[in-house]
């Protein structure tokens, strides 16, 4: 746990936020008296839509933890040799979904 005076925090905010991002707590002091605590956000406190959390709990999706590679959208797409994606799409279209 780190401690930072308000004046120090103002001049080095980015540095302290990196520490918080890494999981550390920062206690903010004013004239030697603790006035605030900066803590990292827990994953379940982030803004994730409830319907996405429901899908994750059902095991249907996994919520990502990082960024996509820079060339992600230029990577070759997987082959659908049996045409299953298209056949399912056409079937849904016929059923009116």
C-alpha cells in the first residue's frame, strides 16, 4: 500500500494510477491525515452489460481480458468447408427468426 500527499498525487497522478492498475492501493493524505483511498476496480464492478454476464455464466461466451492484436482484422478467416454457417443462416431465414 502506497501513501501520497495531495500535492504529490497532483504532480504524479499517472505514476500512482499505474500502481493502482497493477493492483496496489494508494492512500491519499492531506497534511498527514488520510482522506481517501484509491483502489483498483474489481472485474465484476466494471461496466459489463448484464446480458453478457448471463451468457458468460451459462458458459456460452468468455469475456476478453486484453486487446486484440493489431493485425486481427487482416488475419485469414477460418474455413467453413462444410458450409455449416451458411446453411444455418439460411435455415434461420426460412423460419423467420
